[in-house]
C-alpha cells in the first residue's frame, strides 16, 4: 500500500474513534437523563395517586351551579 493511502486510512480510523467516543458520551448522558425522568415520573404518579394533584385540580374547578 502507498503511504498516502495508509495516511487516509489512519485519518478515517482516527475520525471514527473520536466519533464513537462522542457517541458513547451522549449515550451515557441520555441514560442519566432517562433515569432522572423515570424518578420524576414516579414521583408525579405517587403524588397523583396520593390525591395531592387531584385536590389541586378540583380546587380550581367551579361548582356545578355556575
């Protein structure tokens, strides 16, 4: 193989390695965000089943005779 061809292959390999590293970082960040959102969703569901969210919504409603 020519030296020029090897240089191009090495550049491509370096680019791919950097790209994979960046994708790994993004995937870890997305995993962390997903875990945080799951915790938040569970807290909201817990509040709703506990009546806190439902009571707040009912307090804003008008009585039926209006």
